[in-house]
């Protein structure tokens, strides 16, 4: 029996005139993400996308796994695609859905008939299918209000589709539909989650990571690659820029008061990230900051970092508790990578007594000891490019 995947777009359906563009984007994303498993043919009709493998050898389990992480999909199901003939539909439903029907107690049948030439109307398809399945699976009963499983029969122009359980999609908007933004990624728990959350809103991610060798190791950078690989299973491939940050950090350490290190370092990061973002057509920055989490994340410290930013800074974790962030990082499977113990450039120069309420005037005064423009330009120019893809 031929098996296909039926995809229901999420919020997409609400987008009226833009719907076509969004659907095209979603199909493009799916095509790219399923590349490597095999060739699929995609057809779009009535807020459903049909993904049909072009040959038998395609691994549909793997396809389902990948589709479950693609943004812009509310739900999807595996379905049997069969000839449009009632006899065939009944037998196929029995065979195809047996594994699911044997594990439940109640069901109901829903039918959709978009091929109006099909001799039976939807209520008749429901009645026939329901009666047939009751005879074949006597342990079942029909429950129209709260069934364990909904059996759906869709009679379309090309074939009839039969499916049972709907799988939950990743939700959100298709990657790229909201533009492009640069994620500042450390090796920590928060920034990968922040990237995931903004990608879910339709942003295509690029990433910037600051490395300070020899204070930070090659393994610390590999950890960032692993984190982004995992995020890219949701967001699609990510262009990463690794910025050499040692000189900047040493100059801050030697020339600025210790209590203000972190704020100045963060401002330098923002400046460099903006430069790279501008070159790469990214319109916003993303960070994993959350108010009150550490000294550099007070309202006053954030005001100091924001004041060097000319593009919006998205901080999707701003009002979240650590355990809420951890829950998401476990879900997207970045947590176990994040807790690996390699040093980040932030931790290397962490002051013992950071100032929690820095003022912009004071920070600007302290920064006069640095050649900010030169450092920012050089760091941005010397960034090393790595293309990350989880598949
Ligand atoms: P994370 O868990 O993401 O490391 P955090 O709670 O440890 O966040 P900080 O270390 O203060 O917080 O960093 C705040 C944010 O600054 C990070 O979420 C990240 O967006 C950015 N950042 C920190 N270190 C780096 C780095 N080495 N490279 C790029 N961005 C960084
Ligand atoms: Mg950190």
C-alpha cells in the first residue's frame, strides 16, 4: 500500500492573501529538510500539503521525525493513498489502521469529499466505513464526542487518503517568512533556546560566537557547533561566524575597572554582531538574556548594552524562569550538550564583584580607554565562517 504524509499548515491558514507565499516557503523548507532521505513530490490544496515519496525505498519514519521539527506545520499524519473505490477504501482502512485500532476502544469516522464525482456523499462514506470497521474490529465502539481515534477518509481528485492518529507539528511560522536575525550563541543553556524560539516565529537564523583562545578551547567551539546542529533541525541550516575575541577581552581586563568588565564585553559583542549582521542581511540580534538571572542581566545593564544597538534585540527568554528554559532545552535536546563543562569567554573574565546598576555615562567613560572602532572592525573582519546543518 502506498503511504504518504498529509501536512496541515498552522497559523498559515490565517494569512489570507499571503497564504500562497507562506505555503511555497514551507514546501521549500520541507524539500530542503527531507533532502537526503529521498525525493518527494509536494502538492498543495485546501490548506493541506501532500508529501508523496517518489519511490518505495524512502524511509518514512525518518521523514516523519524531520517533519515534526519543521515550523509552520500544525499537525500531520501518515496516510494510505488508495484507489477511489469504496471496496478498496474499506479493505485498505482495515489493513492500514489495524495496528492503531487494536490498541483503542472507541473511534469515529470523518469523511471529506473534494471529488464531487465520487458516488457516495461524505455522510455515506462515514456510515459505510464505520459499519465495516465495527464488524471487523468487534471490540470497538463508536463514540462521536470523545473517540480514542478519529479515522479520516478523504476522497480527493488524485486518490483516496485514509489516516488515523494526527501527529502534532512544531507549530510556528515557516523559517524565513519573518526575515533573518543573528543569534549570539554561547555554550550555555539559554542562547540555543532563544534561537529555537525566534526561529519558531519564522526567523531564519545566522549565528555569532565569540571565542577567546587560548582561554577557551577548541572543544568549547565544537560544543557550539553541536548546539547549533541540534537547533538547525528546527531552524534549517545556520551560517555561523566565530569571532576572535581574545585581544578585546585582554584589553578590557587591562584597561577598564573590573566591576564593569561584563557590561563592556557585552557592548563589544553587540557592536561586532551588528556589523556581521549588517553584512549578512540580518535585521535583528537575538540573545538568551533573562532579567535578573545574573549581574549582567539587570535592567540597567541591559540598558547599557541596548544603547549600542541600532537594530532590535530579541530576547525571547526575558521573562522566563530557568526551569522553564531548561524544559525547552530538554525538549529540543540541547540541554545535555549545554551542560558539558567547557569554558565560555564570558566565564573566563567574570569579575568577582560586578556592578549591577551601571549607568551609560560611566560605561562610556570607561570605554574611552579602548580603541573601540578598531577592535570592532578587526573582530568582525576576522570572523571565521562555518556552515552548520543538522541533517
Ligand atoms: P547562555 O546560557 O546562553 O550562555 P547565560 O544565562 O549564561 O546565557 P550570559 O553568559 O550572561 O548568560 O550571556 C547572555 C547572552 O549573551 C547569551 O545568552 C548569549 O546570547 C550572549 N553570549 C554570551 N556569551 C557569548 C559568546 N561567547 N558568544 C556569543 N554570544 C554570547
Ligand atoms: Mg553563558
